[in-house]
C-alpha cells in the first residue's frame, strides 16, 4: 500500500465514487492504483476545464462532491475557470492536483510553478500533503472542507513521492468530519416574519439551496400566506421547476429589466442569497438592482441551514396549512416555419421529458426559455453561476453521470460552446444521454448589445470582427462527428421539433445545430 | 479620448502592433477604440489559451511582444497555461486583462475574482491601473517590463471605468524605457575561456537566446576552436537550424538517454541556460542530468547579454577565425509503404521549404524528428518550453503572423491537439500558411511509457482507459472541416508525402491526420 492507494481508499471511504481526470506523469501512481482500490469510477476529460466543469455539474445534481485529478500547476490552471463557476454555484468539489516529487521541486523543472498560489483564488481550502503517511488525514480534511455548507472547492496537492512511497502499515480509515450547517438564530426568523406580515411589497430572494423541490414548497407556502414574491438570482446553480412545482421568477440579466422587476419591492428577504447586483457595471446604471431605500433582511446566510430557516419562517408565520401556487401544465403545439427563440422555447416545452436536466448557456437566444418552459414536464434547470462561459458541455457530462436515467438537455450558444468543445468526446465515451442544442447565430451576439450598453461608440469593422463568428462559419455537425456524437442541422422549426424528438428518444449523446 | 484610446495609442506608440484577443463586456471600450486608434491588428481567438499561446509564438518569432486582451479573472485563468509556456520560453508578452469598473468590485458580481492573485504565479510583472489618467504610464511600464531581458510576461489589469473615462487632455505619449541587458563581467568570460582551453571534455549548454543564427555561428567557432560540444536544453524556445547552420544537440527527454549523452562531460558552461534537469522525478533516477562532479560554470544568466557573452568568449579564445562545423544538406528520397516515425521524418526533411517554421509538439512520435531534419532546408524549430501541452496550434498562429511569407509546419500529437483545437479557426480566419500534421496514435502514448518509468504496477483496464484516446476515435479531418480548414488523412508514407507536398504549395491552413 502506498500514498496513492491511501488517497483513493480515503475518497471512496468517504462516499466519493466518481473522479473526473486528466492526469500526467506525476499522477501515474494514482492512475495505477485505480485498478487496485475498488469503488472509484474514473472519467477522462481531454482538457482540464472539462474535468472541473463536470465535477461542478456532478455536485449540482448529486448534492455531494466528485473528485478531480489534474496535472501540476498548468493542468490546474486550465481547470480554474470552471472552478470559479463551481465556487459561485456553491458546489462541493475535491480538487486533486499532482505535483513533482518533493525533492524534485528545487530543480525548477519546466512544469514547476506555484501550485498553491494558483489554486488559492479559486478554492476555499488549499493544502499540500507532505508525505504518504499524511495522505489519508489530508484527504479526509479535503472532503470535510468540500462538504462544509454550502459546498466548497477544496484543493489537495499530492506530490508524486507522497503518492508512490510505500506505507509500512495499512492506515486506519479516516472519516471526514463534516460540520452540520448552523441553524439560523430565532431573531432572524422573527424579523423576517414581522417584515412579511407588514403588508409592504416584499420578496424572498432564493439562493441555490432554496430552489430545490422541498424548500421551494415551503417558500411557496410563505408566499401564499403573505403575498410576497419569490425571486431567484440571475445566476442560480439549479432550479427545480416545471408543471406542479412552485414557480420562482429569475431576475433578468439586462439591468433595465431587472430594475423594473424589482422597482416596487420595499422589503427584500435574502434566503441563502446575496443582494442582487448587476452582472457588469454600465455607465449611468446602478450596480445594485433593488431600488434605493429597499430594506434588506438576511434570513439565512448560504453557510447556514437554509431549508431549515425557510421551514422555521413558515412556522413562525403559521403558514403550515397554506397551499402554494404551482405552475400549471402547458404543452404548446409544435410550431412550424422559420426559427425564432419563442418557437425554440415552444419545442422545448412541448417535448421535454419528465425529470429532464436542462443545462442552460443559451445567453441571448435563450432569454425567454425559462418563461417558455414554465409549464413543461417537471425538470431541473441549471444556470451559469460564475459567468465564465464554456461551462455547459462539461457541466452536462457531470450532471448526466450524477443523474442516471434522466435526460440532459444542453442549451448552448455557438460562442460559448467553442471554449471547451472537447467535452463532447466525454459525452460519447461515457455514452451519456445528453442532447445538445447549439444556437448558431454566428456571433458573440451579447457583445453587440453590450457594446452599446456600456456607451461605447458603435463599433467599426475592427470591433465587429471581434464579435463575428463567421468567416469561416463553424460547422457544428462536423464537430459532433469529430467526437463520435451523432449530429444534425435544423434550419426550420419543423426540423428542430423532429430532431429534438428523435434525439430525446435515442440513447447516448446527440447534437443539433440550430441555424439561426 | 478615453483610457481605452490611451491604452492602444501607448501600445502602438511603443511598437506593439498585434493584439490577440478574446474580449467581453468589460473590454468593450477597448474594442470600440480599435476603430479609432490606428496601427493595431487585432486577432480573435475563440478561447483564451489560443490568445496567450499565439502571443508566445509571436514573441518567439518576432523577437518583440504582442499584446493580449482577456476578460476578467476567469478569462485570464483560461490563458494561464500558455503564459506558463511563454515564461519558460523567455517570451515577451504584454498581457492585458479587463476588470469590472472600480466602483463595481465591492458588489462581488459573479465574474469577480482576485485577478492580481491569479496573474501573479504566471507573470513577472503585475499591475492594476487605477484610472484613465494612469493608463498611458502603466501601459508603457508594462511594455518595458515585458521587453526587459530576456523577455517577460507583464500583466496589466484595466478596470472598465479606467478604459471608458474621458481624459480631459490628450496625454503626452509615454515611451517605454527598456533597460539594456547588462554585459557579462570579464571574469565570467575569462573563467569560461580557461575551462574550454583545459582540454577536458566540455560542453556549452545554449539557452534560447543562444540558438538563433548569429550567436550559434559564434558558438560554432568556439566549439571548432576548443573541441567543446554544443547542447541545448530539452525544452528550448527556438532553434535556428538546417543545412548550412551550426548544429546543436538537444538533450533528450528520456532521463536514461540524457544521462548517457552527458556521461563524459566534465565541464559544463551555461550560456543563458539553467543546469540540465529531468522533466519529471522518477524513483531511483537522478533529478540532475549532468554527471555528479561536473563543474558547472555560468557564462551568462538569461537576463544578461547572452549573444555578447558568446562573442566575448570567442574573442578571449582567439577563435574569431575558426570555421564552425555546419550541417550538410540532406534530402532523403521520399519513402513509401507503411508509416513509421522515421519515414515521417524523411518526408519532412525532403519537403520542408526554405525558411519554414516548425512548431513541434509531436511528443513520442517525434523523438527522431530533430535528427531526421538536421540537413533539411534552413528553418526554425520551436519546442515546448513549459511542458503544458496544447501549445502548438495556438503558438503556430502567432508564429505565422510574426513571419509573413514563411511556411509554418505544426507537428502535433492527438492527445496534445485536443487541449486547444479551436486555434484552427484562427488559422482559417486569418488564412495563415500553416500546415498541421496530427500524429493519431489514439492514445496518450507517453503516459503508457511513463507508467512503467515511474515504477507503477502495469496498468489494469481502469488505468488504460485514462491513456486510451479511442472509444470513440477522434476524427481529425472532421475537426478541420469544423473550422474551415481543408483536411485529409494519410495512412501510408506515399499518401503522406503527396499530401504534405500539396499542403505546402497551397496558400492558407491545411491539416493532415497521420493515421499511425
């Protein structure tokens, strides 16, 4: 038994059974140990952002962490942007990074870099394990850190000699000690109850832990009893929704629309969410989206027991018997003719199977999709959280692995889909039931809007060249073929409906280029 | 005039005429300014690693920096691995990163992160410019830092309001003050001369500044006069070579071969290079590649005047009249039949046009390519420096833009080529004369070797699954089509020769999948 065995045994002994990996030489003993320690499913990504994005998607759907396996500082670096998204999603990730053998570091070999310094801006917890004997305790500490509410990124650095050195005795298993999230103190609940009873226009802003089915039910009772509204941040890790579920209104991305939505709110109760802020600063527009003078009350911090706080609030309001408003079922007729965003939304709403998982990175094309699908069959909707684009294809791989038997639908933009397209290979290798729709409008369409939103002079040809994804057009059907994913192109609503229906009934991955 | 105009005017006023970019909302004023400030060619990459890798390739061939334009912390993060390679190549890069408006940072919007902390492990110089009035001076300081010998990565963070705020007066142009590299002190030259006169087996280890044509000529005279050998590190940014050039022996990657090559060296003179070290640690093998007891003398540090030190050494040795050994021309006959690495090397050597630029990331397939092409038409050979794979396709884009009229040949592995394949789109958009050969052996072949090199138990099926790039096979011809690059597949040496000849005679990019 060596440090690598100890690492894997400690991970699996603490309930981590999936590892997304892109290893190199310094991780070879860990790779070899996979055939000697049972219980770890290892999934290869061809790029490290695929690995970390999949771990994020896995955590969002499984509610527990996966591990990653990355190769030194540059391998970690390639995975950072999706760790940023994971942190903003409150996803638990045990991020394992190999390093040179400890005695080799001082030679400054080509791949040497400051791994801890690289990890720190994108991790809640960073530790380098010094030797094989320490691996078990440090791995358990990483698991505990990752699983500490609301879910954190824990980066554990494992030098090659810590992995390969023999342990003289099999170490006793080390159990991760995960602290329970603290209960919200009563005064915070009472204050929230008093606010909601006051009759002023009030809203609950529901963070990612409050938008799952059970806490949404409770929030729906509170809303029904008090007339308060239910909002979610523009970026939310996962919303459980569809016919029969309690609907929650997402705050829109465009600042003017967000400000208009919140204009008459006087009291805002934060439920594991931060105050609403604009995604970017725009000259002459506010950074805060709630109107000046809004009274903001924090019912629960994200690291507290958020669902428990909602239940306590409901009970303080005596709303246990209230019946929440629920979304009705609505299956629109399949549209025909030229493609529009509304028709795409109708196709989705009509054909979405029960218990689908939607991973949404549809940016400008998808502005109406949440509204369009409010009455679709019950499903989960995953949204960008950290704003780093390219997350959807990797995230979908992890979400699918966490959700066997459920269909994953990726709503992808052609700009965003170009950041980590090699995730499609993992969809194919693992034969995941993922249907990817790529909305090919041949541009960074959002930037064309943003150029005027920030008050920049209308772009000339050089600016336009940086927002144009044509010259040459990207052929998404060929891209799918590259990675062994069946692909097709839909140029009309009829074609889209036919191809979506076919894609949702066939096993394995599939891609549709939606030509806009 | 605003801060964005000031940024671009200062860059172009200091000789930076190319910017590789993947901008977002916070960079929109800089994008808009491209149409108002003349002299900046802006090249779009669909992923940030393409942007930074291209800047590295540009610097290696142009000998001066390009700028980048990246989007906040996660955009920077996606570009870090190729900045690592750039640092190890001693490439000058002015790395420009947009940030939220200064007043917006405290709201912790989704894309907020510690940008300076993210940049620091992969930059020699980091600064956040505070406001529009400071942009010119800070930009000039970034250029000066980047151009300080031997070439550095300077990261300049530009908040959105520093870019968009108006300047009351057009600022005076600020000139970057670039310190000249210090001359090597005479005692260092005299010591080296004494060592080389001693008659013991000696070698010069030539860093990246010593392997260009002119300093290599001088090194060749020193070698001819003293019998010393010329080596270059395994990883070297650029070697000018081919028929008529002074040959230099690259230290091989496998530790045993490197140790054998250096076994009888008694004196090692470092010429802008570090002592030779193993790429990775392997149990029971040395980290240092030169034999124990070797006397190591540093003639010149990389930040000193390396070519000047070589000239001073030659003159101290009175070797100004010596005639260096030069590589003879050797054009092998075109091979036929089944493909082997040696036949691929012969095709390259036979068909390489004069002044080609070869970007080599061929890993296991290409172990013999340097030897195979020693007598090819004169060319430059670019090697991996930092060991972060995926650099070749981005690097080639920058190298091609820096080298108009020269043909760029990429020798790519199928594992490495999957990290940043979207670089091919930039090849197509800019219609760069880049011929890419992908050696498709359907595996991380090097890891299969490394698994046993590090002494891990032979891999079982789980380990093997992490080194196998089949299931499904990657279709590189479809990948090329995705990005508008003409592609073909060669399964025999005859087919390869025909396709390489055709690819080198047609303008624009082309890709050949070499089926191994």
